[in-house]
C-alpha cells in the first residue's frame, strides 16, 4: 500500500476529527464511548490544525487520510490562544454537565471548561504533539516517518525540545515513543509524560 505524507489543508479538518475519535480510546476506536463524536477532536486535534497548520501533517493512502501528527511549538502560547479564542465558543455550546454525570461526554465537556493546562516540562520542552494512525496504517513504519517530519519542522523553527503525554493502557504508543528516543520524565495516575531534546 502506498502512503504519502503531506502538509495539512483546511479540507482535512473533518478527517482529523474522525481519526481522533477512531483512535481516542488509548489508540482504539472510541466512537462507542461518546454521544457527541466531535468532543475529542475539539480538544485534541482541531485547535492545533487551526492555530498552527504549519505543524500539522497528514498521512494518506488510496482510501484517504489515515493518520496525522500535529502540535504546537510553544505550549504556553498555545494555552493562551486556546483560552482567548478557541474555548469560549465551545463553552457556550457545551454547558457544564451536572456533577452526577459520569459519562465520557461529560468528562470532555469539563475538560473544555477547565482549559488546556501546560505541562511543567515546557521550559525545556516547549513544544508538544499528538500523533494518531488508523489501524490500516499501523505497523508499517509510517508513524516513525510522520514523527520525523514533525520533529524536523520543530528543528527548522529552532525549538529546543518537545513533550507528549501517553496513557498507561497505550503500551504500543509507549514503546513507539521510546524507540523514537523520547525519555519518560514524569509519571501520573493516568499515564506518563515523555520528552525529547531537539
């Protein structure tokens, strides 16, 4: 199967939402977990493509977009932009759910209201990223190629380091990041934060 990596185009935005959902359960399909299929993408995919399209790359095959890597060069600046521009309309659209609502939708809506909180690693590792591939694109070296495109772009921009978070259950992703040279810097109940000096 022939794969191509290319820069993001605005017409790809719906595909980013789709892939974010289809990989949103620690790399597995999360579509059965959410009533609103856009909630994950509102927080973990779309804002990056809108704010920093030059740091968004998509993987395609004959069937269309099958993966992406995206992120930001400065997590503090990204957080400020999220708070000023991206999140206020979403907070109006999604009111805070009742305290007793323990659904996945409610958890994401609460995260939208809480806002994006930059990692404590941002001084040395100011950039951060998300990478997701559909199953048909996995296990063929495409994740590494996507990551290399993204990291080389950060190097061109003079960014000194990049970090990312990964859930404990996503053992395949943990192994992938370690193969890419990322080092585990912080451990949390939900998972780990990894960093890479550029």
